[in-house]
């Protein structure tokens, strides 16, 4: 399955805003909402995440079809990484230590910002590295 890379950056921008609010206000419910968005991306696929649906309904009709697409598997893996950090952050905020919640949220925020601002998807790169290492292991 292929996805529009512009939609992925749009989702990363919204994720950046949500995670920044969660971190700034130290509100676990905001982080919980973002965790739910990550979970939908992992379980249903990134094309069906709330941010992707918003992009498809509101943004894409105004900017037209993409000139290229990308494999959906790396962004889906990245959503799983984001979900793991959000879960760790929720654990920190809800049961302690609070610094764990802030640190995990800040790391997820950094990754989302890098994707939104520069198109660098850290989770996607980890996915691709894992694929290359697995292929190298099979050929050795």
C-alpha cells in the first residue's frame, strides 16, 4: 500500500502541536489523545488515522494528487514507535516518575518535529535499517 508523503508530513505537524501542548501543560489526557491517534495508525494503517483522514478530506483536494507516493510500512512502524513513547510518557505522568512522562513526550515531539519540518522520519529510518540488516543477515 502506498501513501501520500505530504499527508505524512501534515500528520507529523499536527502531532508536533499536540505533543507540544501535552508537554507544555503536562496533561496526560492530551498525550492520551495522541496515543489513540498513533494506535489507529498502527492498527488500521496510516491511511485511516484521524490526521490522514483530515488531510484527505480538507487538504489534498486543495493541493491535488501527489507527484509520488511512498510505502506505507515505514510510517506505520513509526506510528508504533510513537505509540510506545506515548505509552511510556503516560506511564510517567500517571504513575511516575513525572520526569519520565516529560522525557518520553519530548522525544516523541522531537521526532514529530523533524518529520514535519524536514521530512526526516526517524521511525521510518529505523524500519528501513532493520530491513537492510535482515537482508544482510540472510545473504551472509
